[in-house]
């Protein structure tokens, strides 16, 4: 169940980050608001990067074959097109 909680928090953090970027790009924020939003954005970015690194590590562990890890390319949406 912990995996679902982590995924939900990741999605929530990503949505918050996207909302912050949109607000900042609008140009309607004061300097202090922009700095506060930027600080929050940096924090969210770090949390998301850490969650992604953890997920990547779990995938690598799941891909283990006879105690040795096989490097396999990860196809992105762009690669599939």
C-alpha cells in the first residue's frame, strides 16, 4: 500500500509544481511571492527527482536476472512515435 501513497504524493507534487510554474509565468506575482514560489518549486523538484530515482532503483532490482542486473533501454513516449 505504501507504493500507492508515494505515487499519489508524486502526482500531487508534480501538479503543484506545474501550477507554480503557470502562476510565475503569468507575471502577476510580486517579487516576494515569486521568490517564495521559486523556493517551493525547487523543493518540489528535488522531492520528485528523489521519488523518480527511488522508482528507477526498484525497477532495476526487479529486472535482476540471476543476481546480475541487465541494462535495458527505457522507452519514452517520444521513442514510441
